[in-house]
């Protein structure tokens, strides 16, 4: 047992598994114990045995699974109340490697490596911000981490998506892009990992992770690493001798985050294991992991649902299975983070820990890889993100992006980390406004990137007068219209399936109709849209002759909203269901708490 005294208060540590019971209550949110009014309850068993005091054990077994990740007298009860201006500063030397603000380009996804006596840095470079058609990967080298060579392209142009492509600089599935994914140092070779996919969203159905091999003068294509995969950081070896890295598939928002194990027999030899809960407990993004001395592996996740805290999961079997991620009390801006174990045994975590902005970039220090007791300012006063770091020759090199348009480096003496001294408090003098998590989005009806899924909808229609317009759209959560039925100003019924339109019969003004819509998705072929002028609630059989069909358009999108527009009369009483039979009992989509909005065409 060990005690600590402060202002006539005392606290029993949990090294032996003893915990106090409290007369007071816990605060809501991340819990911090109130030791002002505590009572200890001692339970004695009837069996008398010699009392043995063991040496202080590794505390990590007690901490796995609970939310504590940021600890210290200086930590506010609510870590979202940290005033980041009060954090201690870490001295460093700073250099800018590349800056494309003047041409409104993108510089991000930066990664570092040290190989054969030189530092390497790679990043995504392309038109516009961010990840558009034509984006490539660049690299530069340095002998000391401060003076860098001129940058050069590491990847070729994405297939059919170079400067002369009509889609260059746009976001569309008709063009491709490369994304920088880090250096893999394997069997004495330096491999640069890059993903390739369509540039419409995140990510395209032809997603691949590929490698390029450094030949001491240039990069050569080393082939496929993993199909339908994009990693967050390059592979690291685990205790089994296998390599491990995270994996997101093109439809990871539905399937969840996974980890790849393998890479020993060949660079493309992997097995995949899921992280439980990452597709429903949170919207997991950009995972980071490291090993603990006892063999367990810790993974950290940012939460795209907006809790503004990191989540943590643990694997006790070297990455084969994972616990459901638990929300910690470590604040986060919902941004990429990076960390690893230093050669002296300490762990560092570099992140945008300010939950209100990607500013500043901070570094946290931990002795055990689970609880961080120091937090310091690295660089800030502007938008900063995408950290990556390495340790070499008594220094920490930190790469980051400035506003997604510049690649910059900090060189820090490791001794400066030992000199970090936390103030008594870093709590804001005036309470900061609370951060409210985003409401979970309504589950989408259909993903047009899936193979073979079908969606049905029906609606009532009063045909508008000539010269008037009415539209009924199925859209993504952000409002992108991917399926549009319309009565145009000439009175024709039209059906648009992501950019491809067909024109059907002319309808009589003021005539009432009921429409049945059948939408069938494909992964590698155009999707199928069928429209019939009939009421499916009155006829139990599916039409053999459809009024209108469109089998030319294709879209990899999750549809979850209805958007209606009418100059006067138009579409009403919309119902959506996954089967035709279910339309009969489906509730009409309304604007009251349901995904329907009225908008301009």
C-alpha cells in the first residue's frame, strides 16, 4: 500500500487492487475522483492467511479498459477545459520543405524514415485541397533533417488522370489519385507505400495499396501490397515476427476498421482481423497502435462522431482479436495522431489535442504507454495537422502539414522532453463553451458501391403544368443527389442515375400518378434504375414492363436522404424500403425528424 498526502487529503493507490468508495459523486463526462469526501471500506475474509506485500507491479493491467489516459493534478475535471496557451513550450528548430499555397495545391499525408544514412520524407501533392484527380506522391531527402533536397515525384501519374485529363483537379470516380501512406523498411530495403483509387470520395471501389522500391537513385514499382486496403501508418513488427498495419477497405464506414497481419513471406501476404465496435460504437478513423512491454498491443482511434475524445482498444493475442474501443479522457480535435515508444522506454503521442481546432500540435509523454502525465505545445497559432515522427541520434524529428498546403519539420533534442514541467493548472480562466457530440446519422438505405443490393421507393405525383418543374431525388447524407426523377418543363418524365439521364413519356398536366422505383446496385457495372407508373400498394406483383429504365449511370455512394422540389405541384407521400413488400407498411418520409428536405432543383 502507498499513500500520497496533499492539503490534509489522502489517496490510496490501486496498485494492489484496493479502491476507495466515495461519499461524493462523480462529475459527468470523463470521470475524475473527488477525494475531498472519501470513505474507505475494508472487507476481511473469514479465512485468515499471511499478508504478503508484493513489489509494486506494472500498473498497466489495472488500467486497460478504463477511460483514464490523461492524468495529473494539472488536468481539469473536464479536459475540454484546457487552455492550450498555458501549456509548456518545447524548443525546436523549424524548416519548411514544400509550400503550395501560392498555387492552391495540396501538401499533406507526410511520413518520415531514416535509411542508409539519410532522412526521407514523402507526402501527397496535387491540385486543390484535397485528394483530387491527378494527385501524386512526392519525396525529398536530407542528411541532417534540416537541409532538404529539391522535391521529386515518387509515383507516376495516376492512370488516365494526368494534367491533360478533363477530370484533373476534380472529385469524381472517373479519375484516379495517389495518396501517400508511409515508408516500410523491410529486409534492408526501403519501400514507399501509396494507395491508388477513384477520387470521388473515401474510398473508391478499385482501392489498392501498392509499393515502390528505392534503388538508391530512384523509385521502381514493387507491385501490389494489399487489395481493397489503405493503411494509416506503415507496417511494424510485433512479437510473433509478423508485420502489422491498420486497414480500411473502400466501404470501411460500414464494415469497420481492421488490422493486417503478415508481410513476412511476401509483401502481399496478409490476413485481416476486425476491431470490434469500430463500425457501430464509434466512427473510427486513422488508427494508431503500439506494443506494451507485457506483449499487449494498444490501438488508439479518433472518433468521427464528434465526441472529441480518443478511443482505445487492446489486443492480448498479437492483433488477432481486439476489445471494443473505449472512450478515454484524452481530448482530440478529430484529427490524425501519431506516437511510438522512445529508445528510453517512454511513449510520446503527437496530436491536435485541442478539441476546438487543429491548433496547436502537442506532444504528450507517458511512462507506461497508457496514461500520459505531461502535455506540451510543439507548434501552433495556425492550422496544423498530419504529424509523423522518428527518433534518431538524440533527436526527435516531427513532420507535419501546415493548413494541408505545406510540409514542415521540427527537430527537437530529446533532452527537452525530460525538461517539460507542468504548471499547477492549465484550466481556462473562463469556462469554455461545452462541446456537443454530433448526432448519429440515420443509417443509409443503400450503398451504390455494393454488389447486388436493391432499394424500393414509391411516391405520389401530380404532374405540374407545362413550363413548371418537379423533382424527387435520393441523396447522400451531405445532400449530393445521385438518383433524380423529374417531370421536366416540357412534361416529360426523366430518370437520372449519377450523371446519366434518360427521357421517358410525356405526362398530362394535373394528372395524378403513383410511382414505383426499383434501384439495383453493382460494384463493377452500371447500376440499374427502373420506374413504373403504378401504385405498389395495390398490386402485389412486380411490373414486367417498366415505364422508364436507366442502366447507364453508376455511383459509389450511400443514399440516406430524400430531396423534393416543385414549382407548383409535384412529388409527395414518399416511402422507402429494402423490399417491395415492405413499402405497403413503410411510413411516409417527412421533414419532421426524417431525412427529407425541400430544395431548389
